[in-house]
């Protein structure tokens, strides 16, 4: 089992790497086209709301509730009963999401006023920023149907993941990036408002992702006729698990929306600077955290169904160690190289050095919470795989309320950077509460070996930081370099840092290539 788990993790990470690289290319194209001005603020705003609901209806709460129940059905029920469950889930979820999508399109001005309060007040008072409210209302009508497409994409991906077909769902986001890049190159420049062209790219990307997975479902004989099944036993179990999870798994997304709401009252560019820094944060988070979480959820669910508590704890420990191994150096590198990475990726066209400097501050603040964000992705499946969605909700409420308090404390003196600090602090609290709950329930407890693993990884990360500090050029030196020279220097620094980190690990007795022995 351990070799299969590691292999699955590598496959998902490889597919996710392709998606994240294209995601960065997409953001580079957008930064070149829109920079960090008013148009960029509105596009990111209009893209964020359907993405938030996506975490509720699709990849987040739904997947966390659906995968354990589907795994249980596949272990204990006949193939016809499994197909019936898929049919009832597809029909019930489909009708609900269709209604939400239609309401979202029709009521887009209400959503724009709700989440962009600063722009709405400016519109009411006939101030210049009021134009952002009008544009956001229009663009939401274009981007909101993405929710419908991505919900069924997530349903298909969950089915394929329970059957070991991790690569398909991990590769699917590539098509969204390609669609937006194509729209930015071929459609947006021909429009008077290029951000509307990007919104069309979001719509098309959602459609293509949905269509891409259908042949793989057919191969698995999982394409069924959707039917309403609100009272079907499996659907009842899923919605019972999903309703509390709607809040629990989306705490970080709710926090980001709160950040967006507050940022709408701040200076122009705040939403864009937070977006670009968050996108760089998402690269290692998706590559390592989400990829590892994706492969351990079905494994944990199967361990729970078969009452293998010892193996369950070992799988959890494998996930935590993998996060420590990869998350610590990623966090340190993100903080140390924030400004050079932003220069290399985005500083061209409409994206100025001032934007680099402003975004680097929020990136460092977000980066300080990277390990916490990753641990949440690993610790939460420890509850969802056991079909316990209520406990994470309690912790999520505490974390969200704390984030609001942190926002008030840090946003006033530090502006948009304070919002990033608050998000990282609430993530640390959430991860701590999740672990505390697993520890108290005797489901998973960190042992001495894992503590030593953490200590040795921290020492290696410290050595890596010293290497970066020694060889990292000063800001004036970075500015004097050409794009090619900057790219080469940044790549060299990353390679030096990685080599220093892993050599130090080996010297301390850790053999990363033997991680499968942890399961």
C-alpha cells in the first residue's frame, strides 16, 4: 500500500505541477495585460466569488463528504448500488447548483454590493470608484456559470479518485489556465475593456474542464442518468456530512472574501497585490499540500471502513512528515525570495516595480502561514475520512472569528498586509485545533520520531536560509539585471537552496527517498 500511496502522490504532484506552472504563466499574462490597477482589481474580484462557492459545492465540502461515502459504498455494496448513488448525487447536486448559478447571474449586482462594499458606497455617492461596482456586476454574470461547470468536474474527479485515477482530476485545471491565457492573448486585446475578455476565458475554461472528464467516466462505467434523490440513504448521509463541512472546509475562503471586502475600502491595487501574492502561495500549497491530501483521503477512508486504526495513524503520520519535509523549505524560500520571484514572474508591461514591492510584503505575510495551510489540508481528512464533519466546523468558527479580530488589529496599522498577516495567524490556530482534536480522540498523535524529523528539517531549513542570505543579490543588483539574468539568478538560488537543504537532511540522518517506510 505504501508504494501505491507514494506513487499516487508523485502522479498528482506531477500533474499539479503542470497545472501550477501554467497557472503562473496565466498570471504573468494577466499582470502584463492589466497590471495591478482598477481593471485587475475587478477581474480578480469577479473571479473570486464563484471560486469561493466552488470550494463549497465542489472541491471542498462536497468532496470531503462524498469521497468517504462513495468509498464505503464501493467496499460494501454492489456495483448497481454504487451507480445508483452516483445518479442520485449528480441529480440532486445538479439541481441545487443550477438554481444557485441562475440566482448568482441574475443577482450579480447584489453580490457585487455585498462583497465589494467599498465600491458600492462609492457608486452610491457618485465617486470615481463607483465604476468598479458597475464593472464587477457585469463581469460576475460572465464568470458565475463557472460554478456549474466546476461542480460537475469535481463530482467526476471525486469518482475517479476513489478508483485510483488521480492524474485525470489533477490535470484537469490545466484547461482553465489554457483558456484564460488564450483569451488574454487573442480576445482581450481586441476589446475596449480587456478584463471582460478574461472573464470569457473563465467561462470557457469551466466548460472545457467539464467535457474533458466525461470520456474517463465512461471508461469507468460511471456515466449515469442524473435523478433527484434528496431522501436516498447515501445522499442523506452525504448532505448530513456536507452541511457542516460547507463551513468547516471553507474557512480560509471565507477569510479571503472578508479580506476582499475590507480591501475594497483600501487603496487601488490592494486586491491585486493580495491576489498575486496568494497565487505564489498557492503554487507550493497545491503542489505539495493539496496533492498529498488528495491521495490520503481515499486511503484514510478505506482504513476507517476496515477498522484499521493503526494503519490509519501511520497514514496520517506519513502525510504530516511529507508536509514537514516539503513545506518548511517552501515556506522559508517563499519569504526569502518574495521580491525576486515577483520581479521575474510579473514585472513587465503594466506591472511596475512599485507593484512588486507592494505585493512582496503581502507575499511574505502569507508565506509565514504556508506550513499551517498545508497542515490543515492533511489534518482535516483525519476527520472527514471518519465521516466527522462537525468537529472541524467548531474549529473553523473559532478560526474565522479570530481572523476577524486579527483583521481589526492588523489592518488598521498595516493595511492590506495586515489582512495577509491575519489570514496566516488564523490558519496557525486552525491547524493547532485540528491536531489537538485528533490527539484528544487518540486518532493521531505525533510521536518522538516525528518530532525529531521536524527538528532536523528545521535545522536543514535554517542552513538553506543562510545559503540564500549569502548569495541573494541586493534589490539594486536585481534591478540592474535583464529578464534572462534575473531568471537565471533566481533559478540558481533555488537550486543552491534545495541542494543545501537535502544535503543537510542526509547529514542529519533523514533519507527523503525512504519516506514510504513511514506508512
